[in-house]
């Protein structure tokens, strides 16, 4: 079972490559073939799913929104999601190339903040992430009380 967690800062190189944390790469199943599918997430971030996780997500999306009976908005969502999900394979140094369209969407240029999020990880512009977190009307302590700690289910 995947358990991506933690916060990492890396630098995007001139070719659009960024290192994937070694602790994340070590969790990949053989089916993933060192490949992540990078897609647009909410709040101007990017989601990176290991290939085996993305295959399950894609199958569910196809079942729910990919049929002829889907309405136009469902179909648009399905097509946009699948079109933006770019497979990115790790090179021998553990880096992936993030497509420029994705970097532009997330406003990433220079530093990249990587946040583990259980079955995926997220790429953020560090300043945008800070703005998002600080945009809450609650303090960190209040959120912990409201939504629970790691030991609450």
C-alpha cells in the first residue's frame, strides 16, 4: 500500500526536469515501470499518480463519464482529465520531465514543492502553496481539532 507523505523542495532544471523523492520512487510497484501520470489538480497544483494507481482511476472515470450516455459536462471533464494526464517516466537519476503546459498551469518556475498525499503526490509553486494554506479561516490547531490528527479515523 502506498503512503506518500512529507514535504520536499527541489529545483526545476532548464529542461523541465525535477527529482522525485527517493522514498516515493522506492514505493513503486513493478507495474508502474517508474512512470507517473501528471495531471492538473485544483488550486493550481499538479497531481502525480504512480502508473498502477492512475490505471485504476482511469478505469473508474471511463466507467462513470466515458460512455455515450454521459452528458456534455461529464464528457468534457473526462476528456480534459485524460488529455492532461501525461505519463512521465523517471530517468536513471530519478527525475521526470514535467510538460511545459503543466508547469505553466501550476506557475512553477525554479523551485518545486513536492507534497506527499497518500496515493499520489502534488507539485506546487512554493509561494502558491503558502498562500493556499494561509487562506484558511482556521489556524492549524483548529484544523487538527476539526478534522482530527493522524490517529483519528
